[in-house]
């Protein structure tokens, strides 16, 4: 069975084929569970993964493995670490991103388009020990924030430079409100997660301003981005595990430059968007609180 390729059903669509080793990896990420329908060559029809002997350990799932390959954590208490990952198709991410941008530019549909995009994006994120991650926010929760973000997209076209500078802290506050809204509306397996982003609005504005100033140094912005992401992670509360950002400034620098240069040629944009997005998501990881020594 280990040499077979497997398909599984998710969100009403067929996914795969995947080698069995990769399918088991998807189980550890919470993407495939005992109730997920799977199929491989030789089977007469789709079956629950938990009904196939030896596929899901113990007939229950998905098990939460530790990053070092140790034994599964105890159910209900599996708070081991691990990196996040995102499973997005190249064209799927591209066209959805286009719709998101167009929706923001058109302003009025911005709240609905943004919510639709976030729901899809978080359904593709896999968190160790938190299967079936979902975003449950509603378009009208903070509709005024997205309307304001949409309006600010036109500020750059204005000839009033002071207005452009004023928009920097305003954009930061709006982004801060979106992050708080997202964190408060996450769920796993249909159960709300007690997550909250408690970073201050003033602190977020400070990072935004520092980012703009850092562009003077040509490359210093990459290190500001990494420090900013770590500040955001430190201010995510309400879980047994802490979120960490593992990328270095150098990694952010060269990958972002490759992304930007490749996008100049237009055609590579869908592939570069998926490449960069997958890498960026993988730089977020989970660790037991108090067990990680920050450098």
C-alpha cells in the first residue's frame, strides 16, 4: 500500500494524487482525518480513511505528531510544535487574488470580497494539532474598515503629498483592526479558538512608519519586516502554544527580490505568487510556551 497514490475529498472537490507518505503528512497537519473520504487504485469506491486498516493509526485521526517524529500527543492535549503550511493551487490563488484586488479597488464590494478571500485562504492553512482551520468573520462585522482601505487605494494618485503621508498611519490602524478581527474569528473543527491579537494600535503604527523609513537603506526593510512579524507573533494570545516567525532578514530580502523581479515579466506572476505565499506561511511555527529560547 505504501507505493500507491491516494486521492481524498475536501470542500466538495477531489484532491490528489498524493503518495501515501505525503497523505500521512497531510494527516499530521490536520488536513485529512478519519472521516475524510479517500480512494486509491484497486478500491471499488470512496471510503473513510479511518475504515482502511493501517492508514489512520488507531482508526482515529488526525494524530498530532511532534516535529521530531516522536509519539502522537494525547488527544485533547496535543499542543506540540510544528510549522504551518498552506496548500494552494497556482491558478486558484492567482484568480482569487485578482478578485480580491479588484474588489478593494471598487470599494463597495470590498467587505464581501475580503471576507470571501480570507475564508478560502484560512481553509487552506494547516496548523499542527488544529485540524480544519476556518475563518468565520462576516462581511458586515467591520465593513467600514474595508471601505476605508478601498478608498485609500486612490490616495496615491492624489497630488497632495501631505495626504499621502497622513494615509500611512491611517492604513496601519486599519490593518491593525483587520488583524484583530481575523484573530477573533478563527475556529478549528467548528469550535471557536480563544485567540486574540493584543498588540497596540500605536505599536502597529510605529512598525508601519519604521518600514517606510527603512526603505531609505535600500535593503533594511527586510529586517524590519522580520522584526515586525515577530512582534505580531508575540502579541497573539489565548492558546497553549506561542506563534513564532522563523525567517531571517536575508531570507525575506532575497526571496522578495526574486518575487518582484520575476513579476516584472508578467507571465511568471501566478507561479511566483504561490511560491512566495507557500514559503511565507511555512515561516510561522508553533512552540510550547516557555520552551523556546528566543535569540
